[in-house]
C-alpha cells in the first residue's frame, strides 16, 4: 500500500468517525424529544481506492408501532372529550344528596310545601315556598345553560381543530417537497422528517390517520376510514362554518353545519370518514350528547309544570292557565318543549318580588281573595301531586309510573352512569396509549447502545490516528535520509 493510499484510507475513516460521533451525540441529546427518531450512519467499503464511504444517515422508525400509537392517541382524544363533557354535566345536574343537585332543590321545595300545608296562615312558610320554587327553577335554568355552553364550546373546538388540521397538512406538504429535494441532492433530510412526524402526530390526535410512504421520501395521508388528506403536492382542505354560540333548538341543518371537504359539504353519513378522534367527539357533543341531556332536562321541567298545572290540583285554574311554574310566563306547550328547562320560571302571581301575593299559594292561583287563611287543601294537593306515582308524559324519555323525585333521580343516575362509563373507557384507552408510548421509547434511543457505539468510534478514531502517526514518522525518516 502506498503512503498516499494509507493517508486517504485513514482520512476517510476519521471523517466517518467524526460524522458517526455527531450522530451519536444527536441521538443522546434528543432522547426525550417528541417526534425524534434514532439515527444510524450507513457506511460502505470503497472497493476502488480503499477506505470507507458515508452513504447517508438512516432514520430508524417502527412504522407499525408508530401507526398504532397514533390510532391510540386519536382514541384517547375521542373519549377524553366525551368524558370531560359528562364530568361537567354531572357537576351541574348533581348526585342525590349533594347540595347543588337538582334532586336536592326539588326536595327543599317539597319540604317547604309540606311545612306550609301544616300552617297555611304562616306567611314565612309561604315565602319559603316561593324561595325554594325559584331556586328549583333557577337550577333547571342553570343546567340548561350549561348544556348549551358545552355545545358552544364544542362548536368552537371544532373550528379550532379544523384550522389546526389544515395548517398541519399544509406544513406536511411543504416538508414533503423539501425532503424530496434534499434526498435528490444526497443531503441529510432527517430533521425535516422529524418535524413532519410531529405535524402528523398533531393531526392524529384530532383525526385518525394512516401514513403511506411514497417515492422520494414523501408520505401520503389518509383518514382511518379512507378519506384522502394528502396524496401529492396539494393537501385536502377541510372547512367549517358556525356561530360561536349554540342554542337549544339548533340542530344539524337548522342552522348547525357539518364539515366540508375541498369545498363540498359532507353528509351525516360521510362524516364517519373523520370519526374516531377529538373532532368527531366534539361533533357528537354538539349534535347528540348535548341535545340528549337537554331533552331529559326539558322532560323533567315539563312534568314539573304539568303536575302543578292540573285543575284537579288547583281548582281555580282553567284549561289554558299556567300553574305554579310557567314557560316564560305562559302555560307550557308540548309543541315547543325544546329548551323548556331554560325558560321555566315561578308564576309571578305568587311572587311578591314580581307584584304577586303569597296567599295565592294557599287559596289558588286564580282565587279572588285569600280567605279563609287556614285552608290547606291546595297546598296538600300540590304535595300529593309531586309524590304521586304517575305514568310518564307521552313522548318523554321516561318510562313507567313514578313520582317527580324518581324522574329527577333517573336523570341524575343516567348522567352519572355515562360519566362512569366514559371515564372507565378513557382509563383503558389511556393505558393502551401509555403502553404503546413505552414501546415507542424502547424502540427509540437506547443510551447504553449509543455509548457502546461511541466507544467503537473512539477506538476507530485511535486506529486511524495511529495510521496517520505512523505515516508521519515514515515521511520524517525519509526526509532525514
């Protein structure tokens, strides 16, 4: 071997060692960096001229494990949104025995009626009826408002997530183009691939995605159900329009909207193409879960209204007269039931604060006067009407016979059950995500293996340096001859 070839071989070895050391340093410094994938330097022996050649830096990614982790993230995003909704609704509706529960407000109202029935002449007890009845109506109003606030929040989250997906898709398309250029020039594109993985991970938390490798280092993206998000240079464009606030009567098409894909509105059936992530969960909260709970609250409010607006309970009422509770001052109509929980209010005729008289509670809402002061038949009838086992109102979500307390308890139980089921589901899916995340970490950078590789590079550096040192000695001796 000539001296020149020896120097060339040693220099190529030192160059490879230096580059390999940089790769190891990058791996160790990015162990905890999201989206970072372990690098390995690829070298081959040069048959002509000797030495080694750096063929590039390879990014080591377990594609199947990464896909599973993304699907798990989408699943957690879906259940997490629904669990958060149910948890918030449970705090509003409450559980039996809790001070803020709807059933507690009803119990207080019933207790005030019973106390006043025992002493109908006591205006303090009559005023307690007004106070507890107003509180009960207020609790129903607050629950209805909370449901619509949750739907409005879901509407706003949809708009935000659509913007996030669009921005991420545009970035992935740009990175695809840059990676292709760098790959063609033989340059290291792995940092851009890391960023691209982070962008795809952002999308996956909102919409489940599948990544397909294309030539030139590009990737194509599809939803888990087959919608094309990116396959080429131009990404798909999601669209969403909607007011920030949602009200009780608003449903899909009147005037709530679904997604558009590249300017084309999606039908309810086509929305399954984007199912499985937090985006789908927010649509479900807005269009199904929220209206379902609103309907249950409205059914409770309507039964409360109907039980106390019965002429058999208060003989002074006519067929069109509102009872102790009103629909914004009028008698409730089944045709306009939606949103009743948000409108139900105490009849102003018994509220001194609104110009009413307390004696109407004892004598009847339409009675001409408050005599005699000792009559308690109407108050007793109101108590009995709340406790009576009556069949469910036609068209309501209730079944069988039950008292008003059992109706309230039924709704509270449903909300609590949904919350428990959602949180149990979330625990299972979060556990799976944690397991996959741990597997991803295990597949990533191993500090022990990297240190071993660094030791090998150190030994390689020493060997190549020794070759150069020996050549230097030989040249010096030749020059001294």
